[in-house]
C-alpha cells in the first residue's frame, strides 16, 4: 500500500541543484539578516556569508541590490508570499534548506531585517538542528532600529522612554494578537508594532482602552531605510487614519519619545479625538 501524505501537510516540492561539484563537503545553512532595505545596512558578516553562498533562499523584502552581492553562479530561490500563485509553506522552506545543506551546499537563507525578529528564523534553526545540519545565524538591523534612526526619534530616551517592546500586530490566525495591553499602556515606554497596518484601529483601541492617552505621539514608518521611506507623525488616536494610505511594509511606533520624530508628512487632519472603536470584552 502506498504511503499517504498526512492531512494538512503540503506536497513535497524540492528544487534539485545537483550538489557541490568535485569533492563532497559538509553543507550548512546560514540564517542571514539582510536589514531593512538599504544595502549599506548589511553587516560585513552578512556580506561574507552571501559571497560564500551556493544557493540563496530569500524573502520578497530583500532587494536585488543585496541579492546581487551573491556570486553570479549562486542559485536564487524566492520564497516570497505571492497572491497569484502558490507560496511556499514554512515546512517546505525548512525541508528545502535541510535538503540543500545535506547535498553539501552552502545555503544562505536571506531574510529582511533580523532573522529572529518576527522572521521565523527560530523554526528554520530547529529544523536544521533536528536534521543534524549545521546552522549559523547572522543578525541583521531590524526595521524598528532603522525607522527610529532615520526619524531622529530614539526608541529609548532618558525620562520619556525607559523601555522598548517589539510586538506583532497580527496573531497567527490573522486577527488581533493576544498581548498584555495593560502593561503596554503604561506611559514612558515605546511600543513598536510590526505587521500592524491592517489591525491599527483595533490596536489603538486596545491601548487607549487599557489607559494609554490617545494623545501619545505615534509614528508610522513605511519602507524604512529605502529611497521611498515615508514617515507620518500622528497620535495614538490618529493611528487608524494615518495608516490608511500605507501600501508597503510599515511599523507603528507609539511612545512619548516619538515627539522627537522628523516626519516626511504630518498626519492630516491632526486627529485630536479618540477613535470610536469597539472593544471586545
Ligand atoms: C515578517 S516581519 C519581518 C521583520 C524583520 N525580520 C525585521 O527584523 O525587520 C515583516 C514586517 O516587518 C516590518 N518591516 C520590515 N521591513 C520594513 C521596512 N523597511 N520598513 C518598515 N517596516 C518594515 C513591517 O511591519 C512588516 O510587515
């Protein structure tokens, strides 16, 4: 009887590269942070890893300018999420990385920002460990650091931002995340929300409902560190309106220290009223 594929497990797809030529060598996986977009923010270690790659498995957010730093002979595989055709499931990406390394190849898994900040790098590391494949991690500049730097707004600041917290705006189910809103609503701290554009209204409502002032400065940064970076300075209450025009990857940054930010656009009109949001109990 033929083995059946377990339910919910995607079909196995593998791109065969034919292994390393000549003497067989040990392959390895390098989980490399490509930074937020500006190639100048790539680390020297990331550059070295790219230069030694036989195959580069990359996300959609990584620019061609960075991909071109890999040897011309290196195979490039995009595992970007696509609306029009099949996207690779995480389990398929894990299998691909392991299989290439077991072929003796140097595999660079290139990710936007840092591989361990909302990058699913931990899952890929675990897959390599389970398969007994060497896995090295090269940190990258996460989007929040570039966003704060370019805006001239420190994420921590004596007197007004004694802590910074990175949170996701999206739960695995696609809905609002289950966060400790009361703790995030305390004043004098910065909250950076990744993947929060579509849930901005709910997040602002939760924070205000938990006691954070609607007038707290907030910054929306789209395409941080890229040529088309856009920064909108608003308030926590104004976040839903300020995210309406956002099309690219963006961060929502809430906190008193954002009052120092230099926007490329002021939120128009200035939102001074609290949004009318329904809070789930
Ligand atoms: C899957 S997470 C990856 C984060 C990435 N690992 C990092 O460390 O920056 C994708 C989210 O990161 C944020 N992001 C990534 N690059 C960005 C950029 N250049 N500008 C603004 N936000 C960015 C957006 O919130 C986007 O939805």
